[in-house]
C-alpha cells in the first residue's frame, strides 16, 4: 500500500535507495561510531523532511531507503547527508579526524536508484540483510 506524503501543493511518493562507502572501504562504522552515525543520519533526514523507510549502517558502508520531498534532487540528498555526517562524526571521534586528515570519510561517489511500490519490500529486505542480525541495528523515522 502506497503511503503518499503531502507538500504545500503536492501529493507524492518519491523513494530512493542510496548506498555509499567509506574511503578505502575501511571498517570504521562499528560500535559507538556506528551508533553516532545512525543518529547523525536520522537528524540530517529530519532536518530536510526526508523519511527514512529503512536504513543500515554496516562496518564500511551505509544503505538507506528514503522517501524524499519533491524539491530535493538525489545529488543534493547525497551531498548533504554525506558531507554533514562526515564533518560531525569526525568532531565526535577525533581519531577519525586524524585517520582521514580532516577530509571526508566517504568515497566520492554513491549508488542511487528509484524504488517503486513493487520494489519497496524487496529493497527493505535487502537493506536488512546487509550484515546485521539485531533489529536495533536498523533505523528509520516513522513519525510523519
């Protein structure tokens, strides 16, 4: 069942699946760092009115299934979430700032595809299968 969202003059359902990786595929997203990254991504999405349908932070990459407003292009979403999270995670963990010399912790590119109603459940299960076994390791924002 499609859950449509409303804007000032729009009704929409736009969903993207994003994946991005750490530089050098370093396995830095573990323990407290992974918890903080989930919090930062939730905050960033909340600020931009992006609904996290499902997300997963794996040791060397992030998967997010997002429901996005009509005024945000996928490139803007990736730039904002990657840039903000990189900056704030390095502030929270100075050892990462040293490891990456104050530069981005993410590789330059990212994967993005659109997700229709029929693919949503498949994508949700795919994100859930990405190296996690505990339900609390997944995150989403449901309060819209």
